[in-house]
């Protein structure tokens, strides 16, 4: 029986009335996305039609999911909310704090010891407030959610950008910051700007070496890392129905890499098969009953250009495998062109490591197809040229693939099997030799490949591919190898060709597990004590941010003018810094240390306008804070791309940054800044970015009449005595302006 089946049944029971009413109000057939959104309005049944990309709307999500790195701050905030229990089903998943180094058992044991304080905190908070707790080793949040909680037609939010993975089971699942999660757990509405709609029609059927991963790698190349911003991507067509449920999850997972709010698919037979195989026949039966409401109206898919803001069509019959990268997940290269592109761009051809697994590609199907290639190493007399690692997505998958012999197959080619955790994907990889900062190439089936993300080495050229292509390139040890056409020389000197991968969508013997890793909360948590040691370096109770002083902000110092890509990894690095995710002051020592300073081209070196010296960013900002001086951060396009981590907004707020001014924001980061009482501003004229000088003192004018739709002015006071006045825009609505005035959204919740 599924978790929370009563909640799912209650949600389905409301669908017909809500969708029928919405269809009348909108005056046309509805997309699947619209059906789900209108069925989750905070006020119940629809009463008006909402404008795409224009109207802010309050929603009532069905559930909340949190991973351990972000759950710490989310739950520290929730503890201030004064609630006795979470208002919606919620879970915590311990997947981010386990370092991959040797092998699963040893690595997990070390993590449990090193992170005991954090795990004890998370388990006790979960126990107290009615939150389901998934132990370290249980698996990666998104895989566990897909296996246990996702359901067609539902809406969930999660404190991780790849929450969108649950779209593979027909959900609208959206990554948010911890403050948003806190609101929903406290029983408050969740606000989102009504999204635009992108339709992707899939025709044909995958064959040979192509996989679901190649669909999203191609889409990323088309839309780029910000082409989906403010939109929900809805996949449909005969090609979509031909994909496995977990393949759909892979596509939705990497929708985060195009900036999409989320991605989703209509309910079909593959989802039913997956629900039944993961012990949720009751959900499948319900979904079958409401099937007509769990996909778009027929007219939408018959003439998609009338109903979507943008339509993309991909023929799976002719789709070629892609390899994306390096340093960005949208640089898409067909496998047939990779050798040529690598030579042209100076990318190292020797593949040092191939890594498969992660939340993006660790399904039974993924592993079985990769294993079919690993078996050919022995049968064809080959030897794997690169290191090879596997990161299972959950204990359910790990136990099942061990039972079915796949792990033994990988061990025979010299592979390491890491813990059921994020590991190398998020930088929790103790890679031997990474500290030498040598130029090298790795290929992985993860989702992101930002510079230095996986191993901390800025000279590691990381490429994203399917598990099948990753395995083939690891066997060949050559980035330019095309398994569709090229041969390898085996140990006998013979030329051999790899056969296309084969695998099973779901295990023939069914899934199996001894201990999935779930711990249910106490029925009554009122007597549970949550203790945070005041001297802890890992956890710190939060103090409220100060309210706005009621005046324009004058004399702000420029902290940094960031050049080029500035993701949340650049603003608040992961890897070894993850251990401080529950201690705001300590983790603030990584503030913007990865951002490139426009004025000197260096990272973590900015001019301290008080001392006149060049100093690390956190040190400079702490100096300003000590003297009561506010500051401003200036950035480029798509600022805050990547992870949902709200630390990237809380750290500058904690250290005294008052505003972030950029050419454009990534959605989640802009919301996180607003929630924490920061000013998130954009240049009205993007060329004004060039007017910002290193020694500027900046005034923000117009805050005393701050209102929705009304631009603000910035006065740039230059060192030479000259001034520039520029206009800046914002997207604050009336409620969000109150967050700013109160100092943070959380301050209003407690009021």
C-alpha cells in the first residue's frame, strides 16, 4: 500500500469539478499542466483565468520533500514557526553528506560517524513534527520519492532543484528554497508565478544506443540553460508513451538544467507498470479511474501550437546519442561529432573516469543496460581503459541489482560501487589526485557539469551522457569514440565492436529490499526534545533578520561585480562546505568564493573599499558588516542558476548584503532572495552593467514608495566624483514587498 493513500484519493476526488470549472473559465481545452495547477489552487475551485508569466498565484501542494543538506536550514526555520506538526505529508532524505571515496559500506560508515550530530538533529526534528525520515544509505531523495511518493496529477515542492524528477510520474514537482518549504509545512499557501507552457512532442521510438537521457540532452541544446525559465515543459506524443516511467523521470530531472519550473508527462501504461512494480497498485487503480484528467485534453495534443507558447518536436527514430559539455549542461554535441569538436576545442580526449548513477540515471533500466555493456568487456576480450564507478539511487535499486548479478558484473571490470547517495554528482567525491588541478576529462550520467563541481578541480572537463554512452566511453577510454560506428582493439589485437545495449524496464523478478531505510515519526512528538549545542560548528539556531529601516539605502559598497556564469555553486559551494549547511555563520565563509571578479578576472579576490586592499569576498563583507556598511552584489545573466540552495541567498543576507542587481535571475534564486528580505533587482538596460565601477558607492532610491510594477533608481557614485543614475526593475508583488519590509517572509509568519 502506498504512503498517504487517503491524501491521494482526496486530491483525485476534487479533480473533475476543478478541471470542469477551469475549462469554462479559460474558455478552451486545457493542457495537463493547467489541469494540475487549477486543481491545486489554495482557494479551491477556480474563479478566474490566470495570465502566463504574469499572475502570482497561491497553491496548495500535496507534499514536501527535503534532502539533508537543505533540510537543516528549512527545519531550523520551521522550528521558529510555532507549529506542533507539519500540515502536509513531508519527508527528509539523508543523501548529500556521504563522501564517495572507496566503496559503499566503508564510505557510509564514515559518514554516519562524521555527521552524527546532523543526522541526530534531523531525525529528532522529523520525529517531533511528524516528518518521515529516510536514513543515510536509503537513497537519493528524488529516486526515493519516485519509488514511494510521486503520483500522477499531484503537486509537490522539494528543497532541491531536481525535485522535478517526479514529473516522470506525472506530477508538477517543483524545486524551492527552505523558506517556501517552511511555509507549506506550516499550513500556509505557496506562491508561484503562473508558468508559461512549452510543449515537446515526441514521435517515433528509441532504438539502439539512444536513451531517454538523449532527449533532454538535445532539448538542453535547443533551449539552453535559461530557455525554460518561467515555464513548465509538457512532453507528449507517441514517443512519450513509448518511454519507460524512469526514462521520463530522467528527462524531467534534467529539466532543471534548462531553467524550467518543472517538466511533466501525461499518465500512461508505463506509469501504471511502475506504480504496480513499486507496491502501489492502489495508486495505479485510482489513477486509472481518473485517467482522463491526468493528461491534456485531446484537442491540445492534436494542435499543440494553439495551446503552448513554444512547441518543439523530436523524432526518437532518428535521435542520436549526445554528449553535453564541458562546464555547462547545454553544450550539446552528437556523438558522431564529438571527436571533431574535441579536437577543435582542445578538450582532452583521454577519458580518466566514467561515472554512472545519481538521481538522474540510476533506475533498474539504466543499470541493466550499462551492465549489458560491461558484460561485453570479458566476452569480447576487452579491458576497461578508464576508472568506472556506479552510484545507485536507492537501496531498493541497489539490493535488486545485486540480487540480479549486475554489481558482480561491474566489479569484474574493476568498477567501484559507491553508497546510495549523491556523491560525485554534487562534489562529495574524494577523488585521488584532484588537488593537483591537472587538465583531464571525465564523463558521467549526472545532470550538472559546472566547473569544479564534481571533484573540485577547475581543470576537469566534465561531460554529461547517458549511462550507456558513459559506459562505452569508459571502456574505450576515449572521448572521441563513437560506439555506433567505431571498433576497439581487444587484448588479442583483434578489432571488435560493442553491441548496442540491452536491458529491462523493470526487474522480471520484481523489486526486493531488506531494509529500505524508512523511519516513521512518532504519533505524538510533543515530548521529543530537539537539542542544538550552542558550541556546535555544524548547527546554529537562527536569529531573525532585521526589518527594513524605512528609508532609501545609501552608501552601499560594491562587494563584487561577478563576470559570466554565476551559479549557486559559485555563490555557495557544495563539496566540503556541505557540513556547514546547518550553521549559517560558518557556511557564510564560502560566500561568492567561486565567482569571477569582473575587474581582475580572479576568484575570491575583491577590493575592500575600507582598507583599499584586495581580500577574499567573505572577509571583505565581514569587514563591511563590522562597520555597519551595507553592500550590493552585481551579476550577469541567469544569476543563481543551478541548485535550489537558499544558503546562496541567506549568506549574503546574514553578512549584510542588501541587494543583488543582475541582468537576469534564475527562478528559484530570485524567490529565495525575496524570501530572505533581500532586494532582487535587474538592469532595465542591460548595458548599464558596464557602468558599475570597482570603487562605486551606490544609493537605491524609491524604496519609500516601493510598489508592484514601479521601477527603482540606482545612483552610482564613482570615485572620481562623477555620478550615473540608472533604472532597475523588480518583480515584487504586494505580498513580497511586505517580506522585504519585515526583513524576511519568516518574520511575517511569526508575527
